C-alpha cells in the first residue's frame, strides 16, 4: 500500500521540540532499523516508526515524525511528543514541529493496554513476514490499512502478553 500520510487530524498544542536524553538512544535504534532494512526507505521517508513512553503510568510518548528518513542524521525536531490520542474523533494532540507518525494510534493503544511496555518499534521486513508462520510468530487475523482503527482493533485482539507480533501483510511490532 502506498503511503499517503496520516489518517487523523493533528492538533498542535505547541511547537516545542522534545528534549529528552533518551532521544539519543532512539536515534541509534532508528539508524539500526535503516541499516538492517527493517524500515525500508521510500521517497520522502522510511517505512517504520519508533517511540518511547515518557513516564511510568502515563500514556504520553515521544515518536518519530511522519515522513522522516530513519537513515538521516536525525535532529530532535524530527520527533514529536504525543500528549493524547482521541480515537473517537480521530485527533492526535502533540507538541513539536512535525506531524507524528501515521501509526500514533497503534502506539497509543499499546501503551494504554500494556503498562509494562515502554518502547515500541514498528518496521517492515519482507523476510520477517515471509517466515512468520515457520517461526510461529503470532499474526493479526486480518489485514488492515496502516494508521486505521481497524489495525488498532486487530492488534488489541492479540496483544495480551506478546512482545513481538506481525501485522498481517503489513509489518512487525
């Protein structure tokens, strides 16, 4: 599926760029995702997104911005602080200079449903997808388009105690 951008309305609470020492580690993992082709580049960005929970028992997180290249020397303004996702009205409330990743709803849902998870890494690897059944990696039951509530609901059905799973014909988390 061709990437057409985010499928929600971004509400900018401020243009404040995230400043957190953990961004250096997130930048490292972004470069590793590129190096190992876990987030293949497309024109204008990379097919993948990474985030971390800001504080324990909170559902706010810092995530890669939409349409950024993970291969690039990322500056902090390429990341966005997500303060809240409102699934009912399809709004993401953020601080930063870029729209957040199109998978912000997915990240938010995982943080809400799994308080033990503090980092989420989502990528696209044809090799992992091709070998998922042989490796017995749990997969969502249906294929859903990126950035949709359908994808979020599919993940919520299998999430329970999984730390690695496949989004059917899409990617991995």
